[in-house]
C-alpha cells in the first residue's frame, strides 16, 4: 500500500516498547529496506550482526531484512546456510 512512513513510525515505537527486541529491529530493517532507505536498513543489519556476537539471533530475521532489500541471493543464503 506504500504507507512506509506510517509503518516505520509504528515499528520505531515497537522497537522502543520492546526494549529493542530482535524481531522488532528486524521488522524495522525490513520496512526501511522496502521503503528504499537502504542506509538505515544496513544500519539495522549491523545492529543484528553485533547482537549475534553476544546472543542468538535467528538467521530468519537477518533474511527478513535482506528480503526487504530485494536481495534474493542473500535472503536464500541466510535461510539455508546459517
């Protein structure tokens, strides 16, 4: 529907209320990527990669951000090999 700004604002609030849960961050990254803001989506990926050094982060959530970027190769890679 193209309501990226509204979705991003709601997801930012979700990230805040959830104390930056992995799922909320990944969905925000997906929304940024889907809206065309790849810089912010890549920033979210960096956060998820950093978090994965300290605790488990499902490869599904990394793949979700790459899917928003329309990077089919990395999406499949993260779903199949990580």
